[in-house]
């Protein structure tokens, strides 16, 4: 199976980097006064540590940006915001997800900034050594943990369609998808997402999603 690295693509409504927005449990008229860091989706909520707390209903993404029209963007290292089209592909291909929930997306005056439906989503992580085939090469930290990818070959018996690796930093923390996922994204004209063939990847130049 052929694989692709997902990278951020800057287009209209598709800012690069983390969104200039905060995910609240509801809409607040003076959202800037709310300490959002205590919400569990911000406060050290990692899928591999302890009991996971699911997203509640009624979530509201309050943004300083003017327009959103993208397939997927990272909010924190733990959760992302995905479009209904992106989520539909994930469900169709049975992508291993921890959790997802619908969200309202609006300005601080509660004016909609998108025509699309969006969801907060948490994806499960994979251990790189369970996925990598012989010929892969990595960079380790001072404690011997793999933190970056030099080159990556996927095991021929690995069949998942969208994933990212636990413990990675920088560009190596991005998502990787299958050829099936790639073709379905192309059919939906997925905005704001670039797909680089894994075999052609220059990892330091990847702008991670």
C-alpha cells in the first residue's frame, strides 16, 4: 500500500499553524475572560495516560480568524478540528479514533465564520516500531526515545488508513494516510491539506498537521 504525509497547505480559509481559536464548553460573550486551560481537552488530556474524558455536547470554537474552509487543523498536540467531509472519510475507512463531537464555529460576536460543519476530534496514536519496516531510520533523544523520523518504510502487513506516532516532535508528529484515504480526499477537494508521497518526503520540510 502506498502512503502519504499530510502537510498544511495555505489557502483561503486555511491558515497555517494552530488556529487562532479556543474550544469552549459553550458560547461565552466575554470568552477572553474564561480560563480555557482547565477544560479537559486542554488540561493534559492524553489518550495514553489515565482515563479519557469524552467531549461534551454543546462545544463552541470561538475564533479570531475571519473564515474557515479546511479539512483538518490541529488545536493542540492532542485534539484537532476536522470538517464533516474529513470525518466522513475517517468513518468510511474505519480510522482508529478516540473521540469526536460536533462543534459550533463562530466569531467572538457569535457570527458564523464558515458554511461547513466541523468536529473536535482525537485520534489514537501508534507506536512507530509497530509500524516501521526494515530500512527506516530515526533520531533519538538523550534518553533513547525515538522523537524524529529520518526515513520511514511501512510494514507490508500494516493496513490502517490514517495515523500518527506517539512521542514524536516537529514535522515527525504529522498524520500519515493510505492511498485510499488520499484518493477519497481528492474526490472531496479537501482544502488546506497537502499530500506528499512517503517515499519522496523530506521530513524537516514538512509542515505538520
